[in-house]
C-alpha cells in the first residue's frame, strides 16, 4: 500500500493549480500568514474527508466485495483513465484562445475573474477557504482513501497513512513556507519557475506517473485474486 500511496500523493502535489495557488499566496500581503492559512484549510478539508470516509462510512466499505485485490484493480483502472484524461488535456489543459466560449464558458470566466479579484485581497479567511477548496475530494484522493480502507491496516495505521498522504500532497506548500523564512525572493522565483515548467510540459509527466501507479496496482491486484 505504502509505495503506491506515496506515488499518488506526489502526483497530487505536482498539480499545477495547487502550485499556482501557492505562488499566489506568496505574492499577497503577509505571505507567511497567507500560506499558513492556505495550508491549514487544506489540512482541515483533507483530513476531515479522510476520517469521514475511512471511519464513519466503514460499515458500507465492509462488504465482502471490498477486498484489497479488487480495490487495487478498481483504483488502478480509475488512475489509468484519469492519466489518459490528464495527458490529453481534458483535465488541466489550456483552452484554445481562438475558440469562442459558450454561455457556460462565459459564466465560468466571470466566476473565475471575480474569484481572482477576491484572492488579490488581504483576508486570511480567503486564503483558508482557498485551502479548503483545493483539498476537496478529487478522483485521485478518493482512490487513495479506497486503497487505505481496503488495506486491512489497524486504525492507527490507516490514520498514519492518511496523515502521510496529506503531508506529501501538500509538500510544495510546506517546503516554500519554510524556505520563505530564509530566502523569500529566491523561494518566490523558484516556485514560479516550477509552476511555469509544469504548465508547459509537466502535465504529461504527472500523467505518466499516475499511469505507472495504475499499472502496478492493476498487476498486483490481479495477482492477488
């Protein structure tokens, strides 16, 4: 469980949107407090969802069909489909600027524009809410929770796995927070460069990492049936 779980967490940490939000927080007034509020919101959402799914919904997950090999195959298949969507630009892709937007696109653009104006402010509450939003359950996070739940580990082991996943998934928020204390300008520049690189070509790298994890899970699960 641990190696696939860590690989999934690394893939989540490299999401360009997550890194872009970190860059944004570092360029707001009181950047350390902004980034700390953003990270706190992410932890609160991620850990709360994890605890609810793993422990409050455990009876529903206790079905005889919910075995580790079957979950590994299901999670692997989901990750392969997700990797294909990421690689083709369905998730995280750039919109063609020459293509006219429909009504839904114009509404979304308006919401995004207003959201950006709100994020340009000084409120720490806004940073916290942004952290809550960035950690809303995604396909890869739910897949990781399913893997933890089916592992058969004791409660302390599952809690440890949940905490480890979130720590790694927010590594590129935690590390800049610490580095900013020592070298603020270099931290801003390095993170902005990483964000630009991920937007330019990192999408395929993240998709490849997710696809490799998916293949491993399918193979291990198939062998365990």
